[in-house]
């Protein structure tokens, strides 16, 4: 069976969970399939009684989650950190390609539209972080903030959990690497600038594409690409080290933009850059096929064919060491283009290392932390 035929089959399979376009306006996913752990799959069909066009647009719902811990540990050789914090689950940016979507199935929700409309916030994040950093024997290493869902997604304006976490990290003089695609990060420039002067922070801005039409389809509630580049510039001017994430690289869709994105980011002041090949774990592969069927049906065959060529014949390979880069001629070509462009544009060869020697647990005075 051809790749195009396979894409069509999967798209048809998800049609029963695809609300009308007007209802999901401003959302990334085109479907809301049942999560993989649910005992039964639900499929909507027209019986003549309900008129879908009369239903209201999907609203964002936020549930407060009482977490028992906030720092997540990992041993993956693919990434340069062993601990991370995600103050939110689900993400209103609605990036259709987000590899964190399948995690929503653990909450009994769909990795599709539920992921971007049914969110979870951890209001005790800052308090939990203080406890964990104060634990006897804690050894500081860079904490990655926002590795699964964006710490500066729209609901951060209301809950301010990311800022509270940064306040704790600044007080403990603990290094942190931020990952976002939002210019809301500039709101916290006062904290970030101070931490940067001590070598305690760097910020990675994801610039997936320079094409605003493609960006709006892939990342409907994320800031315009020009706003992200402007954020890189503002951060760099304030002395905050920045990285441009050209991610994900989607074969046949945005891979032709590698050099252009790297050039614009370097011009704005980015000192580091990284590209990451599209990852499609679990339900995400079918969600992407359905999205392509609606927005770019003529490109689906090429995209999934090149992914399969780079993933040992599958569209996803979870093997450590290959998850982010892939193997084979196409993956090697992407890596070569990144390296050549970065050298030509003057990106430093070495990554910036943040300091851990300044870490200290503030002394408590009368139940309150004190810096003195």
C-alpha cells in the first residue's frame, strides 16, 4: 500500500472524532480521538438531531492539580539535562506536532483537542520546588523549565507559576534553562537579566517557521514568528544567552527554511542553535496524518516517506540516541545543513555551560527564607 493511501486510511479513521472547523477555530488538532488507555473508543456520527454549526467554539478549561513533587528526573542520553519542571500539563498553544500530546492519555483525555483545551496547572509548584531544593544532599544541576509543555503558554498570564518558579530559583541561585515559543518570557526579564549576570540562565526560543500562514496552522495560539525573533533580540540585548530551536523539522514542510531561520535568529542575537527532527509517538502519528489531510494533502506522502526513511522504516523510533536526529541520508543531510549554516553564520562551536557553584539554600528566619 502506498504512503498516500495509508495517510488517507488513517484520516478516515479519525473523521468520526473531528468537530466542524468552526467549532475548533483557533485550535491546532483537527480531531479528538479517544486516548489509547480508554476501554472503549467513541465515534460521533450525524443522526439528524444535532446541528453541529450551532455548537459554541471550544473553550479552554483549567484544572488545578495538587502534585506531590515538581522536579522530574530522566536518564536519556538524547538531552543535555537530567531534571526538568513543567508547571502545566496540556498546552493552549495547540501546536499540532507537540510530542507531549500523548501524555494526556494518562489523564483519560484525548491527545487531540483535549490536549489544548483541557489543561492542568500546578499551583504548589514553587512551594514544592523550595522543599526539593532544600533537601539534605541535593546536588544542583541545570533544571530545564518547559520541556514538555510551554511554561509561557497563555494561561501563565493568569497563574504566573513560571514566574514563581523563577523567583525560587533566583533566590537559591540555581541554574535554569528555559524552553518556550512565547514572547511572554520578556515579562520576566527583570529576573532573567539578574540571573544571567551570574551565569545562571539561558533561554531557548522555538522558531519553527518564518511563514506566518504555516505557523498559524501548526501553532494557532503561539506568537507570530517575528515576535519570537524580537524576543531573542530583547533577551540578547539584556545579556540573557539565547538559543534558537529550529524544531521540529518536518520533511517537505519547513525543512527548506533551516538556513533562513538560523540567519534571522543569529541576526537577532542567538548564540546557540539546534534542530530536532519531527517525533511522532503513539497517537501523534494519526493526528498529524489527519492534519495533513485537511491542510496539506499533497505533501503528506513525501513527509511520511522521508520520516520512515529516517526512522528505520517506521515514522517513529523511540531508541535512545536516535529519537531527535534519526538515521540515514535524509537525517544526515539535515545535520550537515545545520552544521554548515551555523559555522557560516558564526554560531559558537561550544554550548554555554551554566554555573552550579553559586547554589545555596537560603537560611530560614522565623519560618521565612532570608538571603542573609
